[in-house]
């Protein structure tokens, strides 16, 4: 099977590249600012803000599957418009599309959100991801939109790096006790995305971890795994800092998990083991 991974140089994208290659797939991957090379994929530079670039890569490689794992943050041109550019090109060439979205599309008003929940974002990033979802589903109804939560790796995710820096007093900041998410291990998420891509799913799926934990509890788990003293981590309440991102957002993925062979473990389980 031939797979194009958009955003292949990112934390999730690089894991997707490795897993897809290990499974024997022919892999093409894109990067924007960090040139990549190696035998696991054929690499192409792509700026999603320029629709002709992604269209040219898809036309040249003719993948059977496109997974958009690009992360443009709150940059509307990359995150929202770029997702639409991917969807248009994938649809034009008959590719199956899996678009990776985020729990940032929700406000936290309801706390628990299943696959039927409608987006109600409260941040620029959430608004861009919600717009991307709408564009992808309108342009390609057969596409999969896969919402996920905080992605944790083997010590190398941005969330883990922040905790390590706090624990070692290398930077200031706090971990919020009232901001709750359902973190997912990057390896589990990548495996689930490849399974979804190979299956007959369409529409919204939720691929988050089984545990709802606060940023502070997550930080303590990360610190303990890395050998830091969890009691040294500074903590506070996000609600006391004024309006901003959603507080408690829990992706309910029970329906999706029932369709998958890949088990999405909770943070308390996957952070028990040492990384390395």
C-alpha cells in the first residue's frame, strides 16, 4: 500500500513514517522547514499554504492513502486552508484521506464529548482545527476526521520537554490542576491511525487515551518516569488566570475503540514504564 504522510517530520508524523515503513508500505512524507532524509520514506518539501505544492506531490506519487498529520498551530492558512488544500488534491486523485484533528475544537462546557459532538472552539487554534474539519468533511465525505488529545511520546514530546524543564528549574511556569485532557501515547495513536486508514471507516473518530488526567497529574507521571521528583513541580489553577483555553475536555472514544484492534492506553498505564 502506498501512503503519503503530510507533516511527516513532526512528532506524530515521524512515528507514522516509521510504523508504515516497518509494515512494508511505500511511504512518501512531507516537511516544511526541517529537511528530512532516510530510507523509511521519500521526502518532499511542501508548504500547505501553497495549494499547488501538495497537489503536485499527490499527483506525482498517487498514494492510495493520505494522512494529514501536519501541525500549523493557530496559523489559519496552514491549519484550516491547508487542510482544505490536502482534501481537494486527495479527492481529485481518488486517495483515501485521514485528517488528524484535535480536542481543541471543544470549549469544555460539556466536559465529555463523543464523536457526534459539534465543535464549539474558544481559541484561535481550536477555531482553525474546527474549520479544517468542516472543510475536509464537505470536500470529501468519505474522509476520516480523527480527533485526538495531548500526544505523549518517549520523553520527546513538547509536553514532556516542558515538564522536564520545570522539574530541572530550567524555565518558569506551572502545571494546571484544573485543565483535564485524555493524553494518548504516540505509538498507540500512530498504529490506530494506520488501522483506520486501512479500514472502511468514514466521518469522525476519537483517538484519545483511556484516562482523563489533569495537566498536573500528567506532569507528575512524566516526571516520575524520567526520574525527577514529582513534588518539585509547580502547580496552579488555570481558572484563576482569566479567560482562555478550555478547562475540562474529555474525548469519549468508546464507539471508535469498539471498531479497532489497536488499544489506546491511558496515561497512568503507558507512563508507568521507563522510556529509552
